[in-house]
C-alpha cells in the first residue's frame, strides 16, 4: 500500500497489523450482530410473556405444549407433596434460595405436570432444607399459571440430577425432564406450570422470561461495534509514521 502524506507524518500501514485489525474489527462486528439478534429474539419472548397474561385458558384435557408458551391456563389436579424437588442455585433480588417443584396428577392417563410453586430462601445450611410441606396434598385443586420450560443454565456443567438416594424433597440443579421423570418413576409433561403470583399453595413468585432483558443484549451489541470502531481508529493512529528522510 503506497504511503499517503498527512502533515508532518505519513500514513504507511503495514500488511500484518492491517490484516489483524481487519480481522478483529470483523469479529467485533459479527459479535455485535449476534447480540443484536439475541436482543430481538428476547424482545419477542418478552412480548409473548406480556401477551400471555391477557387471558386465562381452560386447559381441560390438553397438554401444556398445546398452548402458546407463557400462556396463562386454568387446570385441576392433585399436588403430590410427598415427592417434591428443590431447584438449587435460584436467586431472588440477590438472595440465594430454591424454587419448589411439585408434581401435579391431572388424571390417571395423563403424564404428571411439574408445578413451580415459587422461591424459598436458603436456610444457611444444606443439612437443613426449607419446609415445603403441603397441607393440601392429595386434595383436588384448581390452579392457574403460565406454561413455561424448566430453567436451563446454558451449560451442561451446571446440571446436577436429583440423587436417587437422597430423601424427599430432593435438591437438584437445573435438571432436565427425563432426570425428574426418572426420580419420580413416572412420565412428565414437557413443560412446567409457573404458579400465578396470586394463586394459593405457593411461595414468592416474580416470574419473568428466562435470560437477560432485551436492552442488555442491545447494549452488548453497541459495545462490540464500538470495539470494532476503536480497533480501526487505533490501527489508523499506529499506521502514521514519521516522514521518510530526504534523499541526500
């Protein structure tokens, strides 16, 4: 590339730093696009979450997977208070705790449905679990809540299936449905029910879509694009060199 004069210094980029700067800038732009698209997807998810609260559908004999994700539904069944799970590593307003997962038997022919009854605080010791006993266990109930999916850590390393030797309630960290079904010895529906904040038999419930808010992803996208621009600016500054000495 032929050097261009610019005042007292000349613009003379070298091939290797130029290639490195271009590759880094392209990488930062691609990361920004990826975050922007994630923000759009998260925005759509939050919109579905808001729309799901507009009405309550009577579920009847249908599965939760037959209604839109986050749709509020009304259903009936019997909660099994003797076989519950404590979902570990769940925080609420910065406090550590568990979410209480309770099976609901809707009918003899239907798979069990996991009901997330909300958050309880960590007692301070793994040896003393919170009391999540259920006085209404076994009685026919009518519940309302949202169709949702089990929380996921995003990385398989964050998972810990419920131990078959632990007593009930079993502590588990980000299990999948087959792991919960194996612990219960019964088939489960693919989705769970987030118990409405005003519904009885629950704990603290402040439901939001999983993951970061859309604005956070958009902010990350802008940061990556700023890094791309700064990379090119730094390359341009470092490519300015003192003028070549005059020939004798």
